[in-house]
C-alpha cells in the first residue's frame, strides 16, 4: 500500500460527557477515496472539523504527508494542501461564479488585492478559475451571479472552490445533501473523475454513492470506528449491518 498522505493517531474529542471522536486512527493514501459513514451523531463532521483545524483535539495527533499539523491553524493547513467543502454551502452570492473561483485561487496563490473585485480582474487568477470551472462542469457559467445558481450548481461550485486551491487532500462533507436523483448522479460522476488525482475523505449519507465511489470505508458509531475495509467487507460486516446499514446494505 502507498505511504499515507493523511493519518490520525488516537484522535480524541469530547463535548462534555459525550465522546465525539474516540481514539480514532485513520489513514488516507494518495489517490484514495475513503468514505466515513455512520448514523447521525456518530462524530463524522467532528472528525472533519479536527482534520481541517476548526476545532482542536483533546489528545492524539494528525499528520499530513508525514508532518504533524495538529497545532497548525486552518489557513496553514490549507496552504499545505488540505481543502474542505462544507455541509452548509458558504459562497459569495452577489459575485459571479468566476469571481468566487478567482478568490479561491487567490487564497492559494497568495496574490494580494484590496477589494474582492480585484480578484476577477487579475488574469493570473482568472485563467486557473476557468480551468476549474471546465473541470467541474461549470463551463459557460463564469458570468452567472452565484445567488441565481440551482442547488446542484452551488454544490458543484463549492467543490470547485475547494479544488481551486490545488489540494493534496480534499474533505467533502455531505456534498450530495439536498440534491435530487439527477443532481446527485451528476455530482457523483464529477467526484469519480477526481479519484486517483488527489486523496478524498468523504462523508455522505447516500449509501449508493458511497459504495460506488469509495475505495475504503470507515464506520463510526458514537465517535468510535467499529469497522474499516473495502466496500464489500463493510457490506458483509454483521456488526455494521446491525448498528447502521441494515437493509440498506442489500440495496447498495
């Protein structure tokens, strides 16, 4: 197996008496799509918050490409190649699609500008923004005001903005939430094209998408990893079926 690009060692986080993450040791290898699944309240988003630096662990450590990033803040982790899309979309609704992406490119490049509008006027930012638009199925939407996009297009833009910083690791938090069957399938296809190009840790409740996309799956229950393995291994795991998948496993 390839050397891990992202690892956690005995990662722990409690909120009062509630264990949100309990001694989690997780590995993500280059080019792998690793899904993190479990019932509501299992601690999945807490794990992403820990990995991206939005909250600090009570104990344990996080390594990116062999470097301990446990104490590095959010922007420092982004500069090292760790990008995240959020369960709740946060975009600049009054700006165009291209302007949103140019700002994301700027965050990676370090180019300075005084006003948001300067980002879209900078050719060094516009060209990479347009390449990401084409890659994520948003070609032709550059001048569209973000607030007028459909829900599915907003999801595509959010992932595109994460990709614009050229990450080595992409954290996706329920990217298909709220999408209809068509939008979910489209986004699933787009995520599939990213496999092998970068490492992805995916949280998703759509089990059809998870079992189709994932190379490996880790199952969390009450903050603890109860199983990890290939989709086939997870599908057949009796403990996982008992506490989470149930009849869904047969349909995936």
